C-alpha cells in the first residue's frame, strides 16, 4: 500500500487576525486529496501563501526559498509570480 504524503503549507507576512481567517479557510485541508498540512515554520513548507507588499518582497522570498511554491496574496500580481490570489 502506498503511503499518502501530505503537502505542507504555511502562511507568511500576515497580521494575526488575517492569518486566523485564512486558517479557517483551510480547516478541512487535511481531508483534501492529497491532504494538506499546516505547519508553523514557513521555511519548511512546500507551499507558502505570502502577503507581499511589493514585487521585490516576492523576489526576496522566492530567492530565499527556491524549492517552495509561493502563492502571492496581494492587490498587484508581481510579474515573476506563478501563483496569485487577488486581495
């Protein structure tokens, strides 16, 4: 039998109140196929949902964590970003 491996994800750059709301959106993520697991250390996450203020913030984060899939949460979509959620 094949073991199911969770996709680790974390939030980065959010105020505590915003992060609590986002966590509620992912309340059932452990039941998704494949399951997602929220972790506290974004440096160890496979997917990072990041609240970035500028395109430069995105570039710095993606340079520091080249193996992570970064989902940008912002009003503007940085040209370099692969994934973007509109604020």
